[in-house]
C-alpha cells in the first residue's frame, strides 16, 4: 500500500501541519488536511497581531540554546530547516522580510494574513485538500480515523497520519489540548500541558496599587530569579500579578521553581542603569520638607508604577533608611504563587515526549502516526523561536512520513 499513490491525513492546520502538507504534496502524495476550526492558521494569524515575528536572526548556536532542555532533540530539525532557510522560504511566497533592531525577523508589512493567503494558494494549487470544521475524535476499531464534520461522523483511511494539533493554550483558536486523552487511550504517556510564556499571580495587590496602576507598564527594569542572571526589559502590573515580555523570558524557570517549592521569588531592579552607589548617594541627599515621593522623583526619576511597587513591596522602615531603600530599589522581591490559567498563555509546555518518537517523529507505539509542532514536549521564549520550531518539526515529520511510505523526498536537505 506504500506507493506514490498513497494518501496521507494531516490533523491540524497550523504552521506545522501546513508545512508538512507542502512537503508531502511536493512529493506527489495526495494530502487531506483536517482542522476543527472554520479556517486554518487561526493562532498563526493572532500571533501576527501587532507584528508577525516569524523567526530570529541570532547565530545558530545561541538560537538552538533557547530551547533549553529540548535543544538536543530539536537540533536535527532546526539544522535541516534553519531560520535563514525559513526566511528564504517566505521570500519564495513573494513576501519580503527584514530584521528589526532586536534581531527579530518580520515580514516587510508586519502582517501574517498576506503570508498565509499566499501559502494556502500554493498548497491548493499543489492539490492539498483542506477540510475545515472537521474535528478528529480518534480511531475506529479498524484503524481508520474518526472525524466529525458538518455532515456527520466520518471514517477516513490514510496510509500515514500526522497529528499537528497544537498545545493547550488559546482553546478558542483550536489549541484546546483535547488530543491528550485520545493519545492516552492508545497507551501513549503525555507530559502534562502547562502554561509557557505566561503571566504569574501574587498573593494580592493592595487596593491602592490596583486602583492606580493595574495595567501600567514598567519600562527599563530588570528581573532575576533567585540565583539567576538578571534580564532587562519591560513588563506590566496586572490585577492579579505580572506579565509581559520580560516575565515571559523567565517563565519556564519561574514555573519550575513554583512546581518545586510552591512559590518563586524574583528580584526586581527598578533602576538597572543606575549603579547601587549612585542610588545610595542620591537617596542620602537631604530632602528637607519634601515628601519621599518627591525626593525619589527628583533624585532618581522614580515615579508612577515604579514608585507604587516600591511602596507596595519594600518594608516600611526602609523609607527611613537610605541604605535599606537603595537595596530595595535595586533588588525588590516579588513573590509569585502560580501561573495564570493555561488558556491565557501564549504557548504551552508539555506534550508528546520526544522519547515516545523515533527520529522521523513517528510514535513508536503507533506505527504510521507522526507528531509535530507545539503538541511536542518542548517550549521556547517569544521572539520567533516558537514558530520556527513548528515549521521545522512539521517539515521533519513530513520527511519521516515519506520515508515510512518508502518514497524519496524532493525536499532539499
């Protein structure tokens, strides 16, 4: 049955599934792609709101290291579809890219929709059949796929199947994690899905802080987890805690610390560009009849949400001791108790362990069934790393499927 006339089914119309469909169709394979939503690429489009960050331009070795514990598992996929090759692929769709000041790579118009439209046009021209509003429900006893469509339940035969169902965040866009139970029914162990690139909750902010500063951004600050190196950036004070790009960069370490210890404490440097000595000298100057708030603003430019957090978290006695106050400004402890809910996270950690897959990303316990994308057990920070690994793993799974079918891939190494 493994012939060039073989038919494959791809479940999931995100970047990983669409990339696999392209590789398979280029090899002359008939591809049916199924997605539960009314249209494909919904989370991809949402990621493009405010600027489609497609990948990152940093050198390859530090790029791979961003995947932390899963860097070794993802390296073969990223080596055969590098960030630079991803950019070239985008250019082949007629979309120009550019590198921003942060090193992040964007389409020239910063939008995801034109890229997705051009890609879907290419796939349809190649014969890929896209079936929306088709939800995968597992397998029938005879091994056929069980799908629910607007016309009722379907039974679909496929010579190979790719599952590219996303993680567990953004259920309204299709990534609801419902696939976990279906694979566990087949005896496949799944690492529990957990929030990644997410916000965190504190015990409770005071009503004063909530009324004045909920939703306010802290710019040019640094955060460090106990024992870790500080990272500079910005984040937002929320009604429940903190979130934003700087928090996301540390989210994996913070979440792990909470899982191990029940809470995690990060230290906030409100003035990372000021040396501790400078802060102390400024605070030690006489303030006369000035209030402490005016003194902080005049001497250090410390006001607004920064001053509010300092008042919220520093001990009361620190405001009578310049040394204690300087220490608090440079290392203000913020105790975090839990992540925000999974469905609010940008992405999810956990999923199908690489140990359950062979080198072609086929499930060892389910021959002919492959997995790719965010449903694999890896995580990465924002900055283009998430999308790049989804593209690369979708391509790698397609190559594995072709090998399983006994068909040579035309995809360039």
